[in-house]
C-alpha cells in the first residue's frame, strides 16, 4: 500500500509517499481502508520536532481518518468488516491507504456524512467539546466567543455551542470566512483584523463580556481576551505559537480563569463521553463537519503548509 513516511523531523517536505507493507490487525485491532485522512495543526508540530513528544522514526502521520473496515483482529466484537467508521486515533497513522486502530477507536457514523466529512470529525469535534464542556464547563444561556472560528475546531465549537443553547460570537479574517461561521450558526460575526473588535464584543454583550472564550492564537489575543471576559469568565487556550505578556490584574477583578488544554490529556472517561456526544450529534443533524479542501495523499507537504498558514476554511483532508 501507499503511505506517507517521515524518516527525519523537519519541514513539510520530509514527508514522502512510499510503498509499504499492508498492516495486519492484531488482538483488539481493526484494519481500515482509508477513504480520507484529516490534517490537524498538531501533526505539523510533531513533524517539525516542535512537539514535546517525538514519535519513533520512521512513522506515518495522522490520527483522523474515515473509511471501511477491511478486517478485524482476534477478540474484536463490536466492529465488523464492511462497517463505515471514523478513527479516533490510529496505531499506524492515517496518511495511508490503510491504517490500524484499536477497536474502541473505530467509531461508526451515519451515511449522510461523507468519508471526507468523517475524516474531519475526531480532533476538531473532540477538541471543541473538551474545551467547551470539560474545561470551561460552559452552560446553556452563556455567551461564547470563538476566536479564529473558520478552522475545523472553530466551526465545530460553533455547532456545539449553538446546539447547547449558548449565544455565539465568532471572529474571522475574510468575507468568505465570516460567511462560513455565520452559516454554522454564529449569532454575531466580527472581523478579527478590526482593531475595534474588542470594543464591539463589549457592546454586543451589553458591556458584560463573554463567559467563555475559545482561543486559537493566544500569543496574539490573550491579553485582550482578559479585558472582554465577564465576571467568572474562562479563557481556554487551544492554540499558541509564541509567548505573550498579560496583566494578571485583569483576572483578579473578574475572578477569571485561564485554562490550557490538549486533547492528549483527556481521560478515557472524557473520551467516551465525547464520542458518545459526537455520535448523537451526527445522527440528529446538529453536527455537520465542514471540509474546506480535499487534496491527494501525495500533496501532504502542501497540506501542512496550508493548515499552519491558516488558509483552511473548515478541514483539509487527504484522499489516498
């Protein structure tokens, strides 16, 4: 089979399309023929060597994919050949024609969702859920601000928040992006290049501020976020590309919280809850993954350039 392989950490061009043996499922494992693989920013950090945990080399990137179960290993009882599944993690990497995952990481999804959309589920929707509900403890009736809302996590967060009865403010940097987040259900859409956007947030909330802020670029926005938080407000740091200086006094006056998160820290119990909620949302139609671009597997290096340069509207997926 064909797969993307990384033999040394470095720029996107270290990823090469190669011919490798088909993986064989062992006990408790599932072999998926990949129809689409999702590209996530964290995969660019791992590939570049800028992530705290380095993979054993060589490796195939990717945790998110969708396809058809081709075979199952011994003791697998809940997944069967022919099932349509998305992967909630992969043993061998999803940037490939086939991948292995654990039985509990092969999740069914309804036929109304395409394979490309299936590849856009795991990291974006699980991250958004973890940030909103497990870290920020967001509640119906609260106001949520999603910064940089055009990517996979941002669009997922808007859908989750709307379904839970929250008022959603979202920022985007282009007319196309603002149209996208408006279509996903944002009540108020702001230009995140407008220097007046933080004043507008206060006006839109009656000078109360946002209860929850999901921050995709905290090194740019965090200091300003603290000025537009409501009393007892929470900022969840989802993305960061550098350092930032803040005034802690802004947290004191509001009894505010700054909460970091990474999906890798989610407990098994949290992951079980997340994927149960995802399954329900996909089935009842409140969740609708947005695919911004489909690219051939061989173009994985270009996909990494695109995702880190924030050129994606929705999710970038690779098609073997």
